[in-house]
């Protein structure tokens, strides 16, 4: 177990250590100004000193917007897929619209939502939900349609209903694809919330960045980027764990022991 963990996590840890070593060397020898790339200790000091006041509350707000937005996007995607599963015509009609909608940057919608909904959480939640909705919905719809037709024909010969085929075969078969889309979505969801806060907010990481960047408080900006990185990593780990719980057959152990 320990050897396997070292093999999987070792390369990533070595890469992080190398990047950190280069970062320390560049700042220690003064190769770049502090307002461009601050020293790691300065970033850590900024993180610790501002967390009890501004940074902690801003992180909580941005994290709340992100989690609620992800949950809303997944809920709407599941609703669309379930309706499409029982009424295939709806799914066929919506697929071109979903694909075409990808040409519209979700971030551009942020200012319009701020104008119509104000400076509260609602515009940020909707932006994150839109970002998560499309990848999850498209992957689930593709997975529902990619089920082996021979399996479907066999179950129909055994008088399986459309509902049982969807709940017991199509949706479980599409779940791994849905989680693949969700993993991509949650990685960018905190950044989407920050960009939505750029368009108008009174708190949050995006609001703090807008204040810190003109003042050249680079160490504070780096501290916020570090917080966003940790937030994305935690979301990704949570989705991976949830996938293992819901789709155990799609794990390496499940594939080796399909019974």
C-alpha cells in the first residue's frame, strides 16, 4: 500500500518541490521585484495575518457560492437527462442547443446577471451552475445513448419497462461519464465564482483581488490564489470520492472484480 501510494503521489510531490525550490531561488536572489513575484514566506505571512479578518470570510462566501452553484448545476443537468430518458425527443431537441451554448462564454453572462439580480450571491451561483451544467448534461446524455443496444434488446425481451431500463441500465451506465464532466467543472468552478465577483460584489475573493491588484499587494493576491487552488483540489477530491461511492464498478478494483 505504501509503495503504491509513493508511486502515484511521488512524481507530483517532486514536481511541487522543484517549483517551490525555483520560486525560493528566484525571490531570494532578487531576480524579480517583490511586487511581481513575492517570496513564499511573504505569501504565507499574508495568508496567516489576513485570514482572521478579511480572507477567512471572503473564502467562506466564495466557497458557499461555488458549492451551491455546483449543486444547482448538477441538479438541473440530472433533471434534463431524466426527462430526456423518458421522452427521448426532448433530449434530441436539446442536444444541439446545449452544444451551441458552449460558444457563449459563461463569464460574459456575469455582468448581465449582476445588472438584473444585484450584487448578492444569486448571480455568482448562477454563473457557477451554468459552468457545471453543460459538461455534466452533455456527458450524461452521451452516456445514456451509448448503452449497448444488445443489452437493451435483451432486457426488452424480458418485458423490462422504459423506466426500469433507464434507472437500472442507462443512468448507471452514464454515471461515470457524468462524473468525468463534473470533475472538469469543479476544477474551474471557484475561478468562475471569482470572475463573477469581479462584475459586482461586496465581499469574496474576487472582491479582495480587485482591491489588492491596483495596490500592488501581490503577496495577498498570491495568498488568495493559493486558497483557490486548495478549494479546487478539495472539490476534485470530493467528487472523486463520491464517484467511488456511487460507481464502485468504475474503480480499478471494481474493474478487476466485476462480480
